[in-house]
C-alpha cells in the first residue's frame, strides 16, 4: 500500500441494527452496570417484545426514556424486572416429563443416602411443589434438600408462600394424574376464597435463593437439576454457560431435565450428557 494513500473505506454491516435495537442494547448494558442483573445475552426477539410491552404498561414513550427512569429510580427497575422475567408456569407442566422422572430417574435416586435437587429458574414455585409432591410419593422427600433459585425476588416470595389460583387447580389436577400421581391431588392443598394453599411441609426443606445463571457460580453438588423453559430465552453463549453450571453442579452420573423445546444437541456440552429420554428432555451426566 502506498504510505500516503488513504485506508480503504470500511464496509457498513449488511443489516445495521435499528434504533430500537440500539436502545435495547444500551438499556441492558445500563441495567447490568447499575444493578448487576445481566440480560445482555437473552434472545433479542423475546427481550424486545417484553420491553415494548413494558413501555405501554408503564406509560413511557421510548426505550431511552425507560433507561433514564431505570438509572435514576430503583423502584422503576423493580417494576421493569417483572416484565423482563414474566413467570409462565404451571404445576406438573408437561406431565410426561414427571412420569419419566418416576420411571427412569427415581429408581436411581433411591440409591443415594441423601439427595440434593436444584430447580433453576423456579419462577413462582409451581415446579418446586410438583417435584416435592413427586418425591414425597416416592418416599424421597424426607432425605432431599431442594434448592429453588430465580433472579426475581417477587417470584421467589410467591414461591415461598405456595399459594396458587383456585381457577388453575382443575388443570393442575389433570396434569398430576397424567404424571402418574398416586393420591388425590386435593390431599395436598387447602382451598379458601379464590386460592389454594399447598401443604407447607412440602417445602419445609426447600431453600429459595436469588441466583443468576448469567453471572453466578455453582453453589452445591446435586443429583438432579431441573431447568425447564428457561434456556429458550438465552442466546447460544448464555445457554452454554448455564449448561456448564449444571454439569459442574451434578455429581457423577447425575440427572438433568430441560424444557420441551430445549436441546443440548448443538451446545458445547452435547457430548458430556447421555440422553435418557429424548422426548421428555431428560439427560444423564456422562463425564
């Protein structure tokens, strides 16, 4: 190149980000720097949809206006967090998953003198209580420590209470029966007004804790990790981080359950787990 020549012009990106996408990235960076909540590697489409919905609910004209509020008003971030982590759950969701746990995983769990189970991204607690019921019916709950973690303090508080809408109980009952339930589902809750309160003894030994799969480390060795319908909101990089945490947490030949639309096939950990039930997304640690 001629020393006096100008450098060649840089080619612009084929698909430059829109103004909204730029605002969204800046908002997530601001949240991380200000509050240490890391949403930067969540999938863009879902994240954008939730933030735009939040704008309408919060009465704000733009993402930049929301960022300004979030940086100056911690209470606004708390409100926004409820939109970024919209809890979508139900008891015994995907009943086949729980049925396969009973058939294939529980017999092996019986071989351990004590158990530790990690429910990652527990939301408002429906899966925690579902697993507690299953473990009680299989004679394992009394020797099991369950860790129920989420990044949303409001969801964790609801999970601790174990109170769910009465209008959902009929659906939950059907799920429970299809999941191989051994008793009357009504044995586990007390109905009052418009709510059903589940037996507090089911979660007497549950530790509910704030934990982020994006920033936090492993905290215990476990025999079973259940993280369902969480990874679908992560990009590939963050999925790999989460799977790495689960792999590190699991004991030798421990078990991992994922959501119906989640897979490890193209992850960095695909060869570190064996498929126990492909249809129900249950895996066993291989190495």
